[in-house]
């Protein structure tokens, strides 16, 4: 075989190897599962008042009719807290989130209409709440770097009074929506700030520390956090 024939044969051999290798790599790339994105969000929240209603302390008079001794109006006052969310992208529009929250507020009872004309008195007791929730976040609209979402979840909470003299566990959850704004591509960072999110929500709680009947109670709230990309 001539030198030219040997060179041509060598070139064809190299080309065949390159094509085979490229085809194998392409097949491996095509079969490799897509990486699910991860986001960590951390920030603060504010929530409104939770009312426990008004109750009257009564005695039965000599004529059998109730006599009001005093009236007590109780509520969990507006408070604040910090929270963090760890989100996992399931699809392009659906995320699963695990959230942890610490919140602080005051139980307040206003005693009035005393039968002995004592001036109205306000009693306060600080309360701390720790909660862990699981939730689903749905991105239903996106325009450029801005995405609108709806979110709902539920979990466990523990509430303690200021001196840790009372402790109760209960259930907590929320439903709401908001907006995410990303100024960087989360996939190109290593847990660095890439955007922020703002949301409004209605939270519910059951059991836990309460005054009066044990029932589901609703509270409005708002939160804002910085997003860190994976």
C-alpha cells in the first residue's frame, strides 16, 4: 500500500473513533437526568393580631339572673419573626419547600367593666413560636426576571411563654402568594445572593397556646427574603 493510501486509512480510522466517541458522549448526555435547582431564602416576617374573643366572668344573682363581674378581651398581638426556606425545583414551575420560622409576639388580655369600677387593666405575656413547615410553590406567571407565585403549606409548631412556664405544641399553616425577582442566574452561583421574594399570606393555627375555645384561628401576614442560588 502506498504512503498516501496508508495516510488516508489512518485518517478514516481517526474519524471513525472521533465519531463513535462523540456519539457515545452525546447519548450519555441525553440520558443523564436534568439537575434539579436548589434555592435558599432567608428573611423576616410580620403578622397581624389573632383574636381569642371576649368573655364575661359572671355570677348568678339572687334572682337567678347572671351578674357580670368583669369582661376580658384576649388576643395575640401583632408580632415579627425570621424565617428560612429551602426550595427544590420539581419542574420548571413547581417547587417543594421546607421552611423554619421563629416568631415573637405578646399575649394581651384587657380586663374591663369591673363591677367595683376598677379602671381597665391590660395584662401582657411574651410568647415565642418555633415552627417547621412543608409547602408547595407554584410559579404561574413569569416575565423576564420577575416571576409570580402561589404557595401553600402546613406543619408543626411549638409555643412558649416568656419565662418558659407554659409550653404547647400545635399545627400551623399558610396560604398566599407573591413575587420573585432574580437579577442573576441561580445555576451559576454557589449560594450567593441572586434575588429576592416578597409575599403576603394568611396563616392558620390550631391548638398551641390559646385563650378560650380551641379552634382554627386565622392571621394575616407578610414576608420578605433574599434568595441564594445553588
